[in-house]
């Protein structure tokens, strides 16, 4: 029989997220330095700050950014409620029922068409307000934004509306991590539009395009605001960028062993019996599953860290539990296990878990449910 040691350890949490706020600040400063002049930044804190916790992240970086970018009215109102003293910008379109709350709270809105701008302007005048907007131009992303070929005439019309203040002009890179020349063509079109509008007396306080990957491609004369997103949190959008800036992972995901048992050869663990022990082995049960945001597609592929060593998942990820194969290693109930993060000299990055799960690191961190306790260090 293999040795199994059990003892009860006291802890506030069985599964939790640790957020290293010093890493967050390091990453922001690193990205601002990498881009060079100017150093104005819009911190992208959408999706609960990429799973890291909206309010604490915003409070941490507020003194070093000019703007916060979110994708929902709920996140924007939460920042306002907590009196985060920087403007809040919503990417994407709000529908009519959401607009009054956004306007009354001074939230800065995206405009992707004259019809959107007219609706915002009309409602703003009704409320005796003037709403600040940034106009999005589609230079190749193919989603939101005024198509580049229509942008000049549309922006000229928008600029004449009385209920809005046009503060910014922006676009978005779909392939900033690649050296395929597409980003450069986008910037040429964007720059030409800015210059033409300038000659007509239409200017913009902020002109922005670079996401995390775009920031690492260096400065451009037309750009005066950067939008760090995934790399703000210490994750890379593409492996090719890892040598261009050294960012530190902000998030660790940890849990504790809640049950231990021994399996004999030919015995199984988990639904579908996709894991069958080849020899006597120790199995540990962890209280985390796909309901917490851990990816189901990592079943039988991922690893965790225990006492500085890697151990594989044993069987399917279920709704509330994982099982791991400890082999001959003895363990204790309550012992800490790292799913994302560092344990002694070993590391598991969100990028590693994404690779095992067949997805992208963005999905790994943003799917971590808000009710998981987050401990800020």
C-alpha cells in the first residue's frame, strides 16, 4: 500500500485567486516605457479586469493612467460608484434603454455611426447635457466602427451635432502581433484621416489604436494614447512577443486538497472513466471545476503544482472537482495546490493552461468566476 497522510488544516478559503498588485504596476510602467512617447494610457479593465477584480485593479493604477476602458455599462457604473477619479470609456454600443444611466453618470461613449451619434446627441440635449464621445473607425478589424471609406463624411456630420463633444478618434488592430504589414496600412489610413480632418478644423484630444501587441511595435506620430489590456496582467497575446517586454503574471489560482484516496490498478477516477490507474496510486480531490471557470477541455491534459512538483490531472474536469494523480507522493488534507502560478522553482502560467485546454489565455483568466475570493497582495 502507498502512504497517505491526512490532517486537517485551518484556512479561510479552499479555492482562491491571488493578485500581485506590484506586478500590475510593473507591467503598466514596462508597457509605457516600451511604447515611448507619449506615456498616456487607457487601462483596459473590462471583464472584471480580465478576471483580476475590477475595483482593486482600477484603484491600483488610477494615478498612472488617463482613462479606464470597459465593455459594459455595469462595469462603468461600478467604477463611478467607487469614485474612481478617472474618465471611464465604454467600448461597443449601448442600446437606448441603457443610455440615460450612462449619460447622467458622465460616461464616455463609443460612436460607430452617425445614427448612434445622433441618438446620443438628441438624448443629451433632452437631459440638458453634453456627452463626450470617441469615434471608432474601422480600418480593417471588420467589427464595430465607421468603415474607413465612409469615415470622412460621417465624422464631418457628427462634429456638427450639438449634444456631443468629440474628444477621441480610434481604431483597432486585428493582427498587431504579426509582421504582415497590415497594422502599418491601418496606421497610414488612420493618419491620413486625422490629417484631413485637422485641415477642416476637426481635431481630437486623444487618438488611439495600440492594444498590448501594438504597444510593443513602437510609437507612431499620430498616436497619443495606448490601450494596454492582456499584457497589463502579465500575459502575452502571442509567444512571439515574449522577448520584447518582460511582464510579470499578476494572477495565481490556488486550491486545497479536500480528499485523498488510493486507487488500485484498473480502478478509475471521474466521469466517463477516462482515467484508469495503471498501478496503485494516490489520488487527491481538489474543490474546483468548470463551474469556477477551470476549463473542461483541460481534462487529462493539464498539470498542477504541489510542493514544487508537477502532477497531472486524473480524469475529466467536473463541475466542482478535479482529481490529480500524485503517484507515490504522500499528501495531507488542506495542503495547498497551485493551478496557475509559482510553487518553489516550478511555474504554471495561464498560457500553459490555455495550451492544454486548446484555448487562449484571455479565456482562462476572464472565465474565473467573480465569486472566487481574490486576495490582493
